[in-house]
C-alpha cells in the first residue's frame, strides 16, 4: 500500500480522515423484527424468564459448540464465579494480561489468583511457565483466549492431566474462534465461559454462557444461577441471581445466525490490516497457533522501538483523525489498584506481560466497517511512522 502524504495526518494540520469519527466498535445486531414473534409469545404467556426461548437458545449453543451442556447466565463473570465455586480456598493460575473480571471472579469465588506470564507471540497464557507455579494449593488453571485467539488447549490439557488440575477457560472472546480442526472452541477443559455482551460477536445485550461436558457441573450451574435453589426454596449452596431473560435469549438466538459472517468479516479486515502495515518498522501482530482462527473480538497491534512513536503517541495522533483506539489490557491486572497491594511480589516474573502492556494498541475491527476504513487507518499508522518526529513535535506543542 502506498503511504499517504504528510498532509493527511490531522495532527499535522490536515482535516480529520474520519470527519464523523470511526468508533472502536459497533455491534452487529439482528433485525428487530426477527425478535417480534418470540417477544409476542413471551408477553402473551407472561414468561419473561426461564422460558422456551432460553431452552432453545441453550440447545442451539450446545450444538454449535459441540458440548453436552450450554448454560446461559447473566454475564461471563457470573459464569466464571459459578464454575470456580467448587474450588474455594485454592489457587487459580491465570494470566495478568486479561480483562479484570477473570481475576475478580476467582476472588469472589474464594480463590487466590496466581499470575503467570504470557507467550510473547500469542499473548495468551504460556503453558511452559505453569509448572513453576504449581503448588499443593493449585486448584484450577485458567487460560484466556485473548482477543479471540485460541489458547494452547492441547498444552493445557496435558498439564492438567499430569498434575490432576482442572482447566477452566475464560472464553469471553471465544465465540467465532476456531480451534485445531476448524471446530469452535468450547469442548476443551472442564468448562469454557463465554461472554455475550455488546462488544462480542455473539450478543444478548448482557450475558454469558458456560459450556461443559460435565453433567454434574452443568447441574450445579443451573441451580447456582437460581441462588443455589433447586426448586424447593431450600438452597443447597450459596448461589447467584444469574438468570438470562427470555428477551436476551431471543437476541442471542438471532445473533447466532449472524455469527459466522461476522467472524469471517473480522478475519478479512485483520488480513487487510496485516497487508496495510506489512514492512512498517516496529509493528507486529498477535500470532495464531497453526490451524486456528481468531474471532478478532479485538484487532491489536504491538509497537516496538522501531516505529518511532510510543503506543500512546500513536493513539493521540489517530485521535486527531477521529479514529477511536484502546490500550487493552492496560494496566495488567496485577498492577491495578484492586490487586497491586497483594500481588506486588509477582511483577518480576511477568516480563512479557509488562512489555506487551507498554506497546499494545487495539484498532477498529468489526463487521460494519468497510475495506476502505481499514485501508485508511492502516495508511494513517504508516504515515505516523514516516513522520514520527513531526508527530511527536506536534503532540508536545
């Protein structure tokens, strides 16, 4: 791709490349009329929760993911909390480069997070670093399909089997991702906990899904999302109100019909970004394991020293052209106010995490974009590199 001229950078005085703005994300939603029959039935019967729409939605999800049980819940966080609950008092090995909810769900479930470093290529939890952290208190391993890139499920399965430790995946970004063999992530591990919030490819408004082949866990999840009440108002354990309403299940069912197209479009745009930024010094992308497909819940680049600008400087330059970006997941969980006091001692063992957090930047990538949008953003990034000194001077001014 030819580079744009310096005048096309708004930070250097030109008009913004996107006068109306380019948001980081716009959800792909089903047509409202697709929900009408189900909503009319729900209103006619008064069945606004725990109704036929939820049962059908869970049935379809189980088939799509290739699991015996798919239990819909009010959020991925609630799903993680319920899946973690049986391991209270133990330790959960997980990445710090993840959304805060991964660790928060563990704490709420009475687990102690133990942060492990990431693979510098895939940005996912590094299975080769797990064994040095295993102790008699290790109760569960929690990999994350970061940005929708499938984690090394075979590696974690081998670790779990070797040490007798269950593996529960934070699969919040997982819908639309394909594992080895071209099948959706979902059957691997004891459970996988997905998010269906508006930033994801499969959307219910707010919500989540726990996928598992373990019948006992599935039964506990169903009871757990009902306050631990099996139906006789005599709760058998302390649960949550984690039900998914009928309206959300209807949105999810219609959204499932759009999932594959959305995943393909995001992968197409990711390919365009790679083409647009090929050969730009300092720019690199998250690597995928062979045979897998990312959902590209987020498309992120990494900016090394050769780029000429820091991550934050590039973000400010793109903001002048009204391109929305984010620095996910910065700060890493172990450096957040909520966890820093209790995890300060682990900072030295997370060099790859800390390095990535200084350099990662998420760019717009979603189905409602067009090829021209991606090409224009890529051109702006390339131009920022080419005029790095001028951009830095403009920012300082």
